[in-house]
């Protein structure tokens, strides 16, 4: 347990969390909507600081990050809790849990860094549940992780002040842009769209390497007209070189009756994104064929060949393939 960052006193024994746009007002003894930030005697505390429930070594491609140290491994850390409550959550067993649901072994930031270096990983990824809700823990680890890169895999639903502070210590981010539709967000996630769009712009502006994931769910956010609008917004606000990953939904959590996403839908979305001017577009959670490979936008030659989370060929040297620049962080 550690006193949280970004909160204020509203009145006696009542505090307001300022970390994410929900701005939860929390009475004595109560928790925020994330389940893991609690008012104890008029102060707001993180109940998951130093209490990971998941630690693993993952391929960087699993995050997914395709243009950031390809073929390397990330020391991945997650806790419980989330500030969103998505009906389609694929990690709901931990993201929608409460602190009292788990028994934890304390692992300090120093110990995380020590384990990460011992594992041979080149980076630490804050992932599995959403790192927004273990902000203080992730921030302290990142500050101590000298010689390692830091990655967030995040929903982007965070206020600007804490995000800007985070970005000073983060090297790469994969942000879930769940739909380009405010109604979808409000009905299916308990969040809303605009703060995520602002987060994307801030992350890009502050020089953090950015990739975006869009989980396509049949009947909910698979309208190609809206996908076209999303791709146009990315092109206009973030540029043509931000990689976009379209991934397939599989029945889970509160949407067990929704069918999985057909591969043909992902491939159609990929075509829409490429026509919109995006240079690097991928498909995931299905047998991708060539949909997971990186091609040079100018020559169309193969730059990186992938199968699943494995690199089969990497022709990029010093950020170039056959003399052409390929956007990314390659060393």
C-alpha cells in the first residue's frame, strides 16, 4: 500500500482521484471504480503498489509492438484492477478483480528491475491489466530501470498531467483504440472516446514510440465507414508511420455469445487503413498470412517476416531496408 499520486481533498474524509477522467469522488473506506485506489482516513492509497499478480517474459511482438526492438523480449508486469469495465475484456479475471480476491507477494521496484536484467530482457512492459491503475508502481519501476526500455500497454484513459509525467520515463506504448465511436465506448467500456484521442496525440508529441491496437468485434465496431474515419484521424493527427494492429475478438467475459471475428473482416480493415495512407498495418489473433509482415512503404519489399510472435527474417539495418527508412526503434 502506498499513498497515491494525483488526488485532492474534497471535504472532510472525502477525496477525489485525479488520475483518470472518471474523477472518482471517494468517501472514507471506499474505492474508486478501478477497485484498487482506496480512501483510508482521508488519504488516497494505491492498494496494488508492489503487488504484481502476473510476471512473465514475453516476446515484444506479443504486446503487440512490431517496430520496437523486434525479436527482443519484454519483462512483463501486471497487477489487478482496471479503470474500464469492458464487456469484452480478455483479461477480466485480473482486470475486474478486487485486492481481497488475491494473495500477493510483495515485489519492490528494485526487485522488478533486478529480475528484468537477470532475465536478459531489453525492456519492462507494464501490461496484462491496465497500468493506469498501478501508475505509481509502474512509474517508480521505470525511473529505476536504467539500461532498460519501458513500455506501457494501455487503454489511454488517463488525464493529461499524469500522462505527461509518465511519458518522460516511457520509451514505447501500445494504446487500445477500441473504436472510433463515443457511443461504443460509453455502452461497452464505461469510458468515452475523447480522452483516448488526446492521449494518443500527447504520447506522439512527447516522442514516445507509439503503436495502436483496434480489437474488431462483430456487430459492434466492424463498420468499415467508421474504421475509415478512424484511420483518417490517425493519418491527420498522428501521421502515416504509426503502426496500426487490427486484432480478432474471441468470445469471452460478458460476450460469450458474440462470434469471433472473421479473418476476412480484418483483411478488409487492413485494406481500408492502407488506402487511408497508413504505412504499417497488421492483423492479429488469426493466422495472418502476410498480414503480420512489415513492408517498405516505398519499394514494397519485405522488411520483416513474422510468424506468430516469431521473427523469421529481419532485413532492417540501422533503421533502413534496401536503403529506405522504416519508422521505428530498431536498436
